[in-house]
DNA sequence: CGATCTACCTGATGGC
DNA sequence: TGCCATCAGGTAGATC
C-alpha cells in the first residue's frame, strides 16, 4: 500500500505523537510481523526504551531509541500504524501493540501480514537488513542534482517505470506515484532510460520531486479499499488529485481528447495517456 | 546482468 | 446467496 508520501505522512505524525514517549509493554500476536527475531528478543529490546526520533528512508520507518537501538518498520501492502487508547477495542489483524507509560498505544495492524517490524542496533542494521543498505537516494530527504539523476538514467538501461520503481536506484516510489510522475513528465512507462533528451531528463526529475511533495501536502493517497490511513485512522486526500492512477477510460485532464489507458507492466497495472505521454 | 514469474496473505469485487 | 476467478499500494528469491 503505502509509498513514500504515505510513509512520510506517518513519520511526521509519529514525530509529534511518539517521540519522547517511553515504552511500558509490548505485545506481539502471531508469527508473521516479527519474523527476523524472536518475539521475546523484540519485546525485551523495546521494554523501557524511550523513542528519541523517527526517520524514514524510502518506505522504511526507523524509530530511534534511547537505548541506541532502532525499531525498523516496513508496512508493505496493507500495514497500518494506529494510535489508540488502551481501552479502545483491538481491530482484527492487530499484530503488535506497544503501550507507552503515558499517552496510550501504538498498534500495528496488517491484514495481509507482509509488513514487518524488528529491533536492531545501528551497527548490525546493514547486516540484518541488507535491502536497507542497498536503497538508492531518497528524493524527498536527499535531493540530488538533475545531472546526477541524468547519470543514473544513462547508467541503467531499462524501461522508465522499472527505473522509477527500483528501490536500489530511487527509494520510495511505488506503482501509484510512478504512473503519476510519468504523466506529469509527459513520458511513457515503456520508454528506455537512455533514450531521453536532456530536457526530458530534467522534466522527469522535476516531476519526481514535485509529485511527491504535492502528495505529502495532501497526506498521501487512499484508494477505495481505505487500506491506507494515517496514525489517527484518517484517509489521505491526494487520490482526488490523481491524473491517471485508477482513471481507466476517463478523459485525460490535460489533452481532453484521449481516455486514460490501462496496461500491464511487470505484472502491475499501469495507467497513462496515449496522447500526452510519448 | 536483466526480465519475468511466483510466493507471501487476506479481503473486496464482479461474473455466473 | 454462493462459488470462483481476479485484483490490490511491495519485495525477495527463483528461474531462464
């Protein structure tokens, strides 16, 4: 589910809601969410720790603890982090409950159980989570020059959508934002990375940054199934600003001539305008 | 190395 | 109403 804008929205709320709080107890249900370490090791490392800061890299959330450890969270397709009071009824598929000494609970709810959480020390981070060390640059957190972006494009011979979604090149883009970015840039998903003019490279990079900032401004995207909600259970609003995603057969906002097309690319639905994207 | 598929899961939806 | 197939925001690992 969540891509960079949704994870960033949650990160900002956690910064306000969780930083400074001390963990009293940790409950883990089932075996899927905490799977890289035992539930006991997970809970022991969290017990009594205070959250000092919340970082994000791509779609990963990193909650730093005063013990020096870091709580790593990836929501994958259907994970939600929810703030709640201890007396609030537990939703179905609640896998982890963190209770603070003051200020309620943080809950991890995840129907499809692809998401995960674990605690480790910073020096073991790259060893235990190699994919984290492999992540490319974060386009919101660490902007690069368009020339650097251009070099990355030239260095990877592949189709544009595959390039945008490759977490080892750019961290944080998924299926929705890849399509929205390509529409904003006026480029087709199946263009080859090394076929872009200088102007197209600049336009693509600007679209990456602007689309993501815009989506964060509106609190991310929530689709019809309401799987993405923020810490307080509220949906985002950026779906109202989607130009192509989930708009098959609807008229293109830009050219007003073509209807949005839907294709399959790398097993994923891909939405685009045949006229505006070349 | 890249491209493509499959698996991990539950739940919503649409066709019959 | 039920049954079945398909699809869903992500990613790792196998295979070719």
